[in-house]
C-alpha cells in the first residue's frame, strides 16, 4: 500500500484541479435550462474514467444518462465485485445572492473548496475514483472488481435508476454497494452510517366555502378552513412530542444495547447543537436524546402551510380552503404503505364535518438498516480507522436515500454509507463546500477499503 499512499500524496494538487474542472459543469437536473451542463458533465466524467484506466460508457435512460465505469476485464478473474454509487447532478444554486462567489466557479479558501456540488456529491465519489486511479497507475493489483455507477437524476428522485438496475441486473450483481453521500461527524470522528430513515408524505386540503368570503359579513357563521386545519394538525402530536396517530409506533424496534453503547460514544453536545440551530430551546420526543430523536425515531413534520391572503397589508377574508404539506420519517420495520393508511384513517376520523377533506399521498421510500456488527461493517470501520488515524463512529442517518433500498431489492446487495461531507458543508444551501482534508482522507480510506472488504470475505 505504500505505492498507493505515495501516489495519492504526490498527485493531490492535480486531483483538486480536476475536481474543480468537474465542478464547473452546471449539472442541475431539476432545471431544463441546464441541459447542456448536464450533458457536458456526463461526457466529461465518462472520458475522465477512461483516462484513469477504467472501462467506461454512457448508458442511456429515459432521463439523463448513467455513467458506468468498471475495472479492466484483465483485472477481474472471479474476484469479489463491489459497486460504488454517486451522482453527477447537483441542486439548483438559488438563491444566487446568498453565494459569496459564483456557484459554478470553484473557489478555494484554506482547506475549503466552495462550489455547488462540491460535497453533494461530486467531491465524495471523486475521492473513490482517485483511489482506484492510484491502484491502476501504480500497477498495484486490486483485490476486487469495482464498478462505478454514477447517475444524473439523484436530486430529482432517481426516476430512471430502478429500471436501469433491473435491465442491467446481471452485470451489476455485486457483493455490496459503497456510497459516500452522507455526513462525516468531523475529521477526528470518521463515520459509518448503518441505517437510514424512510419517508412518506401527503398533502391535506380542507375545503370550506365555495369562495373567499368577507370576514365581517360572514365571520362567525361558518367554519374557517385555516383554523380547522391548524386545530386538526395540533391534535396529531401531544405535549411530550409523541405522535398521536393510533398504531403509529406499533412496528418501531428499540435500539439494541450495542447500538445504545455506540450512541453514547458520540461527541454530541446538546447545548452546542441548540446554539447552532438558533432556537431558544430544543424539543423532541420525551425519553430520547436529541441525537436519537433525529436519527432513530419516527417523525411527523409539517413542511408547509398555505391559506388565505399572503400579500402586503390586510385582506379581511375567510379563505375558501387551507392546505398543509406533511412528511413522516420512518424507522426500520415501519412501511410507508401502512403509515399512510393509518394517518389517512385518523385524519378522516378527526376531521370536523364543517369542512371537506382532500388528501393526496406520496408513497416515498422505506427505511434501511444493515447489521452494525456484520463482517462487512467491521471491515469498513477498519478502513476508516486506518485512513483517519482515530476510532470511527457508528450511527444512523436521519435522512432518506431511496436508492439504497433499490440496491437491496433489485440487486440483493447491502450498502456501506461512508460519508465524507462535514456537517457545515452546506449541502443544498448557498456556499456549499468540501473540506480538502476530508477529500484526502477519503481517497486513502477508499484505497484501504478494497483491501479490508476483500479480506473480510475470506472468513
């Protein structure tokens, strides 16, 4: 491994320049105005993979192309096969006025590389590409076969990827999937996420009068849909932070003693957390720490409320309707289908007869969990420790990555979530950045990962 480490150290400056070149492409999948940037980015990536020694191709889908890059045929010979997943599409850059420099003109300040997509997700999967380059360019034999699958639609829900996985199931059959698209607690706290919360959502609309009404002439004689909606939503959570939907917690499994012991090792300070969020006081489900609340417990969140007049000044009306957008984060053993059914049944039961309720649902994605005590996880923890020089943390992520479950259902492959983005890297926000020390450590971690994973399969 000495040759690998020397190569990564010697070429670090070039790697950063190449990453900057990659970041200059405005590859925003959510906005058709960036179609040229999407296409240019995909072609650049495929060509770059070929340049470092991988067999690469652009694969068509109904949407944006998927870049597939695999270690050369001569290097395979029945070795273990792992997938590395990433996405070359990025979030829209707006609001532009909040950026301190143009979002697609990379800027380095100290150890931070600022650009849209720097940490989400171009920088993170680029670290894996550079680690493989180090193997190929130094003539060091990889102990496994690798396939990179880098898509261009993650930021819009990966609508084409499931069909792509089914179509190419045979060639993508693998022992596990490696994904670096999650959070690194800190450079002194390398992190492996072994679980993700699932998600489902719905929109609730309460209809009242056939039109907006004068609140002076009609007020007091009929239900105000906005008031009714607020009262209805308030009944869905109690004072202790518990969701009151009957059956909501039936399938929730408590943390194991092993998991609780791991969580106690986390360098989490509730006071610092409160200050960083700018709230006067924290709030969450009673009986659980803030860390557990945001990663291991289910939630019911109002994402948006809309009703009546929103312009300047006043307009004295009773609005004809009111609506709320809601998402629920789910934990292992909960399913979107069951939770949505329970929620809709309860909403109908408590909806007052003075308004008409309309509900639209989004099926969302299932939770994900891999055993934190598996050989695969232990091997990845060893790679993290070797690269970062300190003990890694095990955690669950509070967010959702639906594609992880598609890898499980379609390819029957578990995923290792090895995040390289720091909590303050501003993913999805103005002034997104990527820490270049995390980039360097990530390349080293990836180089060691293939050694550790391949050895773990020998036992």
